[in-house]
C-alpha cells in the first residue's frame, strides 16, 4: 500500500481518531454477525498497546441524520468489550461539550467509542465544520474503515483536511489484497458474481471482462441474462430494463473471449418462504407459477469444476436467496469449492455481505486468501475507481506534521 500506516507513527500519548467500520447487522438489538468488529481488533489493540488514546468512531445502519434508538452503538460497545476483555466507555453523542469532557479525561491506553456518527446529518453531507470539530478531538487520524472508504463523508474524507491521515492494519490489508486482482493476478482468473440485480453490478462486470478468463453468474441477476436469451422464467425476478445491457455484456464477453457461464438448472419454489416446496428444473422449463430461488446441482457442479482450473478467484454475491436455508445450497457449495482452491494455492478473495456471511457460517473464512469487509467499496475498487477514504491518506513518503491538542 502506497500510504502511511500506523506502523509509521509514534502514537504513544497521542489522541488518535480511529474511524472503523463497525456497521454490523442487528436483529432486535442483537448482533447477528460480528465479522467487522473482529476485523477491527488488530488495529485497536495495536494502538492501545502502544499507548495511544483511542477515540473510536463508526456509523451503524442508516438513521439518515436523526437519532434512532434502535441504531445506537451500545451493542457494538458491549461486543467489543467482550472481545477486548475490558470495559468500553461510550459517549452520548458523536460530538459536543460532553464528548470533549469525556475525551479530556482519557489517558494513554484508554479507549472511548463515540455514538453513531450518522445520527448527525453533517456526517454524510461531509460538512467541513463538523469534520473540523471531529478533528479537534485528536492529534492524528487513522482510517481503518475500508467498508466506508468509497464514501466522501466527514469522518472518512473531510477530517483528513485537518489532521494527518494514515491507514489502519485492516485498511492496509484490504487495499493490498484487492490490488492483487488489478495488477497481474495469477491466471486463469475467474470471477463468481451473484446477487439480486444486474443493475447494481454492471460496472464491475464490465471491469472483470477486461481481466478475467471466465465470469460465473448466479443469483437473481442470472435471471436477467437468461431472460435476454428469450427464456420464460415464471414469477422469477427479472430486470426488464436491463435486458439490453445483459445482451451487451454477453456480446462483450464473446468479443473478448471471456467465458460467461450461466445456470443450466435451477431450484424453483412458488414463493420465498422457509416451508415452500422446491423442485429442480432446467432453465428452459421454469413453471409459470414458480420462481427461481437458487442454482441447481448441475450448475453447482459445473461452476465448481470450472473453478478447479483457476489460479485466482474473486467472489461477490450469493447464488440464490441465501437468507433462507433451503435456498442456500448453491451459495454454500460455491463457498466450499472456493475454499478447496485456496488449499491448492489459488488466490481466493471474497467480498460482499452474503458471500462473507456464507464463508463465516461454514467456518471457511480462514481458508480464504482474503475475506473483504467492504461490499460496495470492494466492488468500486475492482472497477478501478478511486476511493475517497483511501485517496485522502498520506503517501508513504510524506512527512507527518501533528496537530497538537491542548
């Protein structure tokens, strides 16, 4: 990574504003997946052990600039305390006199967690005054929130105009790992792309066609490609306004001699429900009263066989309605197939909420080369876009000029 990291900074006794991505899924106040909290631990522990005063900040959910009690950071603080084996103090707001008083009481090796940054509308608006006020709490800024690095918000980009900005250990690992896909990855390079809609992944598909030797498409987005062939898909999700784009992607793949693989058989059900009766049919035999909910066993085997030839694999997006267990077989099989390739020295990189959830639930995360915490950020990185939160970091050869706080 061509940017300074916390390794390049003497943080002892300094106030560090640490922007992490602690945006975890909640179910009635209970954290259902703590992957992002655990991914942030190495940076937090490193700073604390080196005597930094850590002011930890994150967003949670989409409160749209208003206080929402269901999206308070307390569940995150409680889980973080369990993982650290120490209490985690919290503030009642992201900013204000009470926050300043609490920060002033901190000593080297102390940690405090700010309330949800997005309770303040100024955060997503990247308001300069709000960014400067956040900066006023600290001497240096550390960005470890790769999952929010594609957003130019006050705590990811605005604050860097007022404090020297360096990368955390997770940010460094994310950028270095994903960069492997952009700079001469071992070939063959195969991508597995799923999810509900083509419209949200057009740009990444186009980018992958310039780098990959094969793109395997599943999930709801495959329906649109199948429909573009003229197939009748019953009640399945199809983006009618994306049919031309699907045809264009197919033509582009053919022109660039990239193999674009689509399902040949699918699992169908009358409705998306845990107790729905399912059956397996060919893609050209979907009943009118049924909908596609997963890729079929023939497709899973074909995808897995094709991946066995790969030396680099990027996976983003589920193969079906993954949140319902009986529709998750395709997604789970992709996770297992990709994990097997890691053992064969293939570079395997997984990004996207449901893909990450699948490898975590199956206990396969440690068997992947890299599991990204950034869904949209990882896609934009693969597309070759600049990420504001990354671009704002100090170059590796830059001099650090601290802002001292009285």
